[in-house]
C-alpha cells in the first residue's frame, strides 16, 4: 500500500490546452500569453533611405523561400474540390453535376485562410498561383450563386401561376 501512494505522487497530468470546453481561452493560458508578450524583446526600428522608419521585420531580406511542388499540389487538390462542388465535375453515380454552393464557399474560405497564414513564406510563383486560383474560384462561385438565385426566382414565379 505504501508503494501505491509513492507511485501516485510521481505521476501528474498537466492540461496544456489553450481553450476550455466552451471554446474560450483558459485563464492560465491567457496569463502565459501576456507574460510571453512582456518578455519578448522589442524589435528595433531603423530608418530607410527615404527617412521613414520601418520595423525590423520589414527590413529583413533573407533568401527567397524555395518553391515546393507539394504546396502546389495541395493548392491543386483543394481547388479541384471547390470546382467539383461548383458543378464542374459530374457525380460518377448519377452523371449529374454536383452543386454545393455552401461547401464551395467554405473551400474558397479555406484557401483564403491558407493565403493569409502563409503570407511572406511563399515563393513568388506559389503566391501568384494561390491568388489566381482564389480569384478564379471566387468568380465561378459568384456566377453559380447568381444562376442559382435566378433559377430559384423562376421556380417561385412558376409556383404562383
């Protein structure tokens, strides 16, 4: 029994999740974030050639990020899913195009979030690919949602007759 108590004292579980069950930031996590902000050294600002001050992060010009084929394949995969949800591909079972505007909007929003989170970490070609894909998908979404609204209006007009 004495050995049982000794083992219990050496095993401890620490909850390191940032959010509680309601999805809110836990108090101890909030305190830790605030403490980390206080201990971070301030980045010095330097004057540019035109006399304006710039943060040190903006002045750092390291080597350009390398282009990764895997990232481009990821963009292609996600974009193909959005195209399929916009009716660009037929359902293999029915042969009819699948249209899920809400799902397509969510996929485009994911690409937007990916662009936002990778800003400054992409090669120029990757950044341009991401911008082109997002722009094209947004235009397709807009066209499809207008067509769906027009079809719904026609259906309502037929129902009243």
